[in-house]
């Protein structure tokens, strides 16, 4: 129910994909859908998202990824000041099903980590794009963002991946 309320407030920015048909649905259909994708964010093939604002890139794992992981019980994050390298591991997420590496979609310096995830790792499940963000990076090469997928391309990617 909380997700439905959150999605309703951001309905214009969200697209949802449904498992059964994997086609976009409006936010009002959220109860039949499995994951959300936010317009304006960038997405990697390893299921991380980037919200780039000014000189800061906020990074986390997608709703699609957290849905496949199940309940997140532990998060490993780097220290501020650490280097993040595009397509390289910066941390991990442990769920009831598995432990997965989390890769950085961009290179740069980690300027902030979400310390709330230490005590409440489930924020990744309940709010992957807002409260469940993982790190903030000062990108060293903002042009790396161009190689990432937009919301429509990522939705299609997830649909194809889930079909296999």
C-alpha cells in the first residue's frame, strides 16, 4: 500500500512494467505490476540507476533488481572519498536469496554514502529510488552517462531479460 501511495504522488514521472505482458501501464495499475522505472534517470545493464543533478550523481539499485533479490538484509558501502570506477564493484547487497555485487554506472569520487542503509537495509526494497539510494558520486567523466539506458530502453531490457 505504501508503494501505491508513493507512486500516485509521482505518477507523471513513473512507468511501470507488468510481468504478464511487460508493457507500460499507468501508475494506477501498480497493484498488477512488478517494477517501476523513473523517467529522467539513467540505468545500467547490471540494474543500477543514476540520478544526475549538477555535479552529483546519486546511485542505487533499481526496483527491478530489488524485486529479484527479495528482502535486503545487509548492505556494504564504500567510505566517502573512495574512488568509483564505471562497471566496477563499489559495494554489495545481501538478501534472503543471495549476495550481489553493486557496480558503479559512472567513475568518480564517492562524496556521500547512505548511512541509513546500515540500520535499515530494507529501504532498498521499500523505496529504491528515494530513501534507498546507496552512494553519491562526483563524476570524473560525465560523458559516461551517455552510455547508460533511458527509462524506455531499460524497461525493454528488463522485459527481454525476464523472458529468458
